[in-house]
C-alpha cells in the first residue's frame, strides 16, 4: 500500500514523536509514505480564523502538488491538517470560491484534487484491525487506556466522513487489537481548549483537567490521542491543569502501536513525553512476564503428568 504523505508542521517540532512513530509503524506494516515535495503549512488555526480563502489557498497548494505527482489520496497524521485540507477541497467545489483561491496561487489548482485521509483512517479502514492484531509481537496486556479523539478527527461529519462524530471508535478498536483494555470514556470528543492554551491558559487548564480527571476516574493508566494539539494540552500542560498529584501518561496511538509491534523505543519517541510512561511500560512488561511464567508452569505440569 502506498500513500502520498503530508507530515504537517508540528511533526517537525513539537510533535516529532508522533511523526517518528507514525513513519515507524507504517514501515512495519509496509505502508509506503511518499512525502509531498515542497509541501508547506496548511494554515493551521490562524489562517482559517482570519480568511477562509487564504486558508483554502494554503491547503489547496499542497493538494495541487500531490495531484501533480499523480496522487489520488493524501494521508496526514494531524487532525488540524486533515480538516484544513478536506475543507479546502470541499469549498472549492464552488466555482466562484475556487477562482478566488486560484487568484492567490502561482499555479491554479486542477478541478479534481486528491482526497485527504487521516493515517488513523488508513490503518483502520484500509489495513484493518484484524491484520494489525496479526502483527502484534508484544500485546499491551495489563494496561487500561482511555481513547481521546478531540474535536476534529470526525467533525464536521459531512466533510470528514470518518467514524462516528459523537462516539468514534477507531482508536478504541486499534487498542483492543493490540491487547489493551479500553475503558469507556464519554469525554472522548470534548474540546481540550485547542489553541486557547496560548492566550487563555486558564480555559485550557479547566477543560484538560476535566478530561484527565475523568480518565483517571474510569481507571485509565494512560490517555491515547491522535492530535498534536490535544497531546500538548494534556501532556505538557498537565501540571497546570491538575497539579502535581496526577501523572497520567498521554501517548500517541502510534507509539503504543509501535510498542505492540515490537519496534525499538528509540523509533517511538517515548523520551519526548513530558509525563513519563515508564510505569506504564513496566506494567506491560510485568504482564508479559506473568504470562510467560504461567505458560511455563502449565508446561511443567503437563510434563509431570506425562
């Protein structure tokens, strides 16, 4: 399987571990990612907050580059990038809007632009959780996780066209395939505060604090995410949100996938996390050791009977 790949800006900096683990997992599953040549920022939150035409032009430029390389689909790990690229294509169905966008570009966009999908969607719908389960070398037994999707992964539904907007299950199903226990989490699509973490940290602290406290109340050992901004608010700003009493690891789903697939830790970026995942990793190792010991004891019992 091959896919045109749009990394997004955060993967080059604040969410380097997401980028690193995404590429590592795709390599392990033989999903080829061909990075779009000369890609540029999609505009993120500031562009569409200021000017919809400018925002769409920034995203359309990248889709046009992918189209020029023969791509029919573009994959990206970031929900914000996903939303911007998909929204640009959606809005440019209107000819008058498309003309305004093309007026800002050196090279006008073709009428047919590639579809954009999240890497999460590719893994669930194209590769399949059954196939993922077959690749597991180190099951994530012994841990409980809360899957947190945030606002954008499947919203607005008519544009994103992925999963259930109110009760998404893609990450839940992947974590189950990896051997983890997924706790019910009704706050899985609540807002974390997004970019308000810069001008109004008090708002972000209140929202993320609620998410983290509920995850803990439901028995989660870790929160699993697929969004760089959600990760920043829940991990980097965790102390501001809930104080120093809670140390809830917040991991990208690709990091746990890589772990279950038996990939080296250095390919998954665990050292980049603000809240250490060491205790979580020890739980997984302990469950593996207990399982191996039980199997050995059963084998010894059978030999004794023989």
